[in-house]
C-alpha cells in the first residue's frame, strides 16, 4: 500500500469518526427554555389573584408542582382546550406544540434545573385584577350582595347606569367576580332607555351581551377596527349566578372596559342560537338536541363561537350550511367540559355568505356513567340552575357602521342601524 493511500485512509477516518470530546446537547433549563413557555401558555391563569390554584410565575412557585405539571401536560389536560383540531384554526388555542411538550418533559426528567437567572424572559405585563390591561372605566354592582350559606339562589340581576351622554365603543371587556368562591358566572348586558323594565325574550337578552365570566372563559378582546357599542344613556345589567358553598359571604362583581382610540369600521354583536324546548329522558347517555339560526340576510363576518350547556353536556358542534346546500363543520367540541367554557376565536374571520344558516347539534349524557350528573333518574328540561340544562350556541359577528363613524374612533360614532337585524 502506498504512502498516499495511507494518508487518504487516515483522513477518511478522521472525517467519519465523531469527536470524542464533543459536548452533548445542553439540557433545557427553567430560565432559558421553560419560563418563556409558561409565560405565553400558563401565566394568564396561573398567577397570583387569578383563577388557577397555583402560581407558575417563578421557579420557586413551579418547583413544588413538577409531578402535577408532568401528568397534566403529558395527558394534554393543561392548558385546557376542547376543540377537535380537524375543524377550524383558533387564535386563542393555548395548546402546547409537540416541541414545547417535549421540552417540558425533558426538563422535568433532567431534575428541573433552574439555569442562569439572567436567561429569564422579561416579566409578563399583567395588570392586577384585570386581563385586558388597565380599564378606562369600571362598573360594579351597586352594593355587596350577601350569598347565603345554603339553598338555591335564583339568578340575580343588578342595574348599573353608565350616565354617558355620548356613545362609547368597547374594544376590550373583562367581567370579574368579587368572590370566586360563590360566583359561578356573570353576564353583563347593555339595555337602552327603552328596554329598561321590559320583559325581553330569552334570545333577545342574550344578544345584548357585552362581557361574561365563567370557568375557562377569557376576556372579550376585539380585532382592530371592530368594537361593541355602548349607547349613550344606556344601563348595564349584571346577571350573576351564585352557588352557596356552606358559608355566608359577600360578593361585589364588576366589569372593566377599554374604549376605542382608533377608527371603528365594524360593530361587533352577539347572536344566540337556542333550543329551550328539549326533554332529556332519564338514563339517556347520548340525547341529541338541535337548533338552527335564521337565514343570513347579507354576507356577515363571523369571529368566534361558544357552546353552552350544563353538567350533562357531552358534545357540541357548529355546522355551516351554504346557500347551495353544502355543509361543513366550523367547530366540534367532542368532550364538552362545564368547568372550562371556552369561546373559540378564528385566526381569520369567516365570512358567512348571504343565504347561509348555522346548525348547532348538542348531545347530553343523562346516565350514571356521567360522573357530573346530579340525578340520572331525572327528566331534564331547560332551566337556569346547573342541575337543569341549557342548549345555546353563541356567535360573535359584525356589521358596518355608518360612514360618519369611520372618521374617528371618538365616542360619538354610532352603529349603522337601530333595527338590529338578526343576521
């Protein structure tokens, strides 16, 4: 073998032999790899004063919960999200990516090292008590309400005048319980002067919603150029559902608004697709209830969907029926969870064509296999309380405002029509 051949072989072995002293890939650390994930996916709920039972804002706060975190993210129970990924793409989906999931599990298996604190991302910009930043206006129910220790409390309604002499455009809204221990949900409606004292139909009152609070429900944050209208001289009506827990205590819930500083082109409004005439038989584990919207009278932007049922709720689906009769699923929630009442906001608004309808399909489990079922022997009908049932599909839509309102985002901007066509 020639000398040149030896040299070629030697060089080849150098090229294909891994360096023995190469360092293995660095293990993830809390400061560099985990804190950014928790900041974007978890801190909105897992911080002091918020709904989650533990704070995940600091390394010391995270450390005691490692086993629980591992189990929850591995099962994908956290962050909670219930939409079937085969239908729709939603901007508020908090689900972990495969890479984020793998990084968290690898970090925990490596002993959860803290790393260098200088690698931490900037702290989250949270305003204490609010999820919308600092509100421009805050309205509270007039007086603290005493929730009894026991018994059933019918829905309570509190009227709060706004006293505005001009219209306001709301771009962010956040309803907040004064006492989470006894507040199940809040819905804040807006009533104009002519609506005060009127007995409104179930669907109409839901369509006046400005903001809501329920387990898992986020604040209302509207896209640039869109907003909800707060008419001059209007009154806020708080609907509050209280659930006594064995101890008499007070609540004074509130709502915060951020007003428009930009021109408003589209008025956002809520529509509710409802069936309140159902009857769920005892022991029925898959009872089907359906409801349809009216036919859309014009092309209409659709921003978000939200299903609502109670403890027997099993699944919910929104289907779009096009003018040509074709049909597709907009949202499917195959495992509805009463404890996490999400709204599902599309990444891009969907324009529902004139002549279309939306079909809502719900299933209820009134059997003993439903661990949350208050009474499998009961025949269940519509009702306010959680042991009764509801079937509602909420839609967030918009319509153009008057051309004059496009000139500025000032409070004087008004909606395009007082007729309030349904679609």
